[in-house]
């Protein structure tokens, strides 16, 4: 159950971060309404708060989250921007998944 909660929090944080940054991007780069900026800042604040619920140390949590964020960014681009990953993207994502697993299983061996 702890793993499911941790994964949920990582994915929720990644969605919040991506959404917050996208709102700012849209306002500045695509001339969307300026209220996108404060809304993006609010969503980024939620991202910050969500991360505090992880039970890992900050360093490990942030390292794991970095991998989750990269994977989320690729999936987001595929779903919403028509991005099609090439071999390099797939290889990089695979390496990231392996890195996440190495860090995660290192955590599992330790007591909290």
C-alpha cells in the first residue's frame, strides 16, 4: 500500500508541476490570458505541498520524482502535443525507469 501511495503522490506532483508550468508557458508564449500565470503559480504551490507527503528523505524523494517528472513529460507530450518518441526517447525513458527502480529498491532495503 505504501508503494501505491508513493506512486500516486509522485504522479500527482508531476501533473501539478507540468500543468503549472504549461499555464505560464501558454500565457507568455501563446498569448493566452494573463490570469493563467497566477493560476499556474497556485498549481505549482500545490505541487510543492504534495511533495511534502512523501515518507522518503528529501534528496531521495526529489531524485525519484525527477525520473517520474521526465516520464510524465514524455507521456504528456504524446497525449497533448502529438509528440512521437523516437528510439533515443524510448532508450532514455528505459534508463530512467531502471534508475528509479535502483533508487526505490535501495530505499526498500532500509528502515525508516
